C-alpha cells in the first residue's frame, strides 16, 4: 500500500470519528463561527520550513513524521540548492526552519545553513534583518559519533536551536522517546550551554519543546516554563531560553496510539471543545511554506506527512477537497522546481483537514 493510500485511509478514520461526534469539517467549522465566520487565509510567506530527511537516530512514540533509523529518505543537493534560490528570491521570508528526522544527520544540513547565512549581506544591504535559521534538534544527535563539533558549527552560524524535551523527568522522557534518551538529552543541553546556548547575553537561543505524554492538552506555557527552568537548573545546571508547548497532532504514530486505545473520537472532541478562535489568524499554514525531502510543497509539516500537497489550480478553485484526497483532480502538484517563486503561492488556497483542530485548541500549536 503506497503512502497516499495510507494517508487517505488515515484521514477517513478521523472523518468517521468526526461524523460520530456530529461535527463538520474543519473548513466548515471555521465558516460557521458566530458572530464572525473564520478562515485560514494565506498571507505572504514568512517562514520556509524544510523537512530535509526522515532518517533519525530515534523512533519516538509520538512522532508525526514517523522518523526512525530505518528511514532512508533524504533531501538531495539539487532540491536543497533550489530551496536556497527560492529563499533568496523572497524578501518576505525571515526564517529558515530545518527539521526532519534528525536534520543534522542529512548531508545537506551544513550546505543549507552556510548557504542561507551567506544571504545575509545582501539582505542587510536591502534593509532586511539577517535570517533566523532554526535547527529542530532532538538533542541526542549531539552524542552520536561524528557530531562532536555540531554545537560549535551551530554557534558559529548563529543557528537558533529548538530542541524536543517532553518532560524534565527521566522516566517520562524515556517512556515516550526510548531508554536513556533523557540522559543523552541532558548531555546535549550541557554541550550547547558550553558554547553559549541558552546563556543570557550570548545571543544564542536555545528553546525547548514540550508535548503531552497522552491524549490531553498541554498546560499553560508560562507556568510550565518556570518549572522546567527550576528543575533543569537545580538538578543538572542546565539553562535555556524559552519553552514552547505543543499539542499532539492526531496523525501517524500518535493517531495509531489513540486508535489502539479507542481514544481517537474522544481526543478529537477534546480538541474541538477547546477551540480558540484567537489562534486562527496566526496559524502556521497562513505564513509558512513547508518543503518535503523530495521537493514537494505543502502548507505545513503536518499536511506534508498526510500527503496534502499544494496544487497549481486555476484561480477560484479549491486546492484540496477536504477529507477526500482528491487533490490530483484539481491540478498539478507543486514542487520547488515547478514553482517560479514563493510569492506565486499567494493565490493557492490553504489545504485543511480534521487534524487542523489540533492547531486551534487551547493556545494553539506550531
């Protein structure tokens, strides 16, 4: 069974769960809001996110990308070079977001970082700020043989590190991410601290990401950040810049987890019950372009994993018939080679599906 068939079946399962709850599609749900109908409306591209490969030294239970040491998908140099060309041609982009898998384990990681940083001189001459380059790091990669110099490379190029650490407890982290992962994560944080990351005044940002261990929403971010800082500093002498909380998306491994426990309908109901209209204007799909390892173009990393590809459609048509998987009927799938410029996407509607309720629940997700 191919990837598109697998993702279509997964979307059908969530659609049935919404039907059981007598809930409309996400697009219809937004349009029916009172007193003001809402919509996820695309704006100028500000963030270019590249998923540069699915190979990872971990295989976490919650991973919406389904990365693992068994995955071989990797971005080629040709795709990476085209992404840099699109980045150079779009003045509205202020952030390059590199993710995976473990993005650092892809051969194009350093090429992308150095190539993007080399664009800063021209940006500054044009009155634009330097690019923000983000590395979505799992921390344990820093302990892998051959990656000892990675903290120095990241610091040299002023890369912002956004690192996954789902708890300050070893038991909870190892339950979700694997044996000894917490221990190796702390070692990675210390290595980053040693070169200045997370140290006040260094200019090197080290952010942590929390996501729940089960079918519930994350707690308030500010209070949890204070607890993280206290626990990590007191127990390990570790410091970091900010904590971001993320809602688990009901897709891929987490969706399988919910289905096995017969909790998928209840989780979707939880997301809808906690819908926050204030999150809609800042949804990541409105200002982000996500590119897969093969160069295919998407609204966000979650749509990428569900094969909800952006399509070159005639003006006024719909890019994706929600929950039907019928995008092929509406036009040609866009990739970085068929796309002349990121600005060309302004006319392409945002593709939505039932998992989008996760991005509008509580304080939202990104």
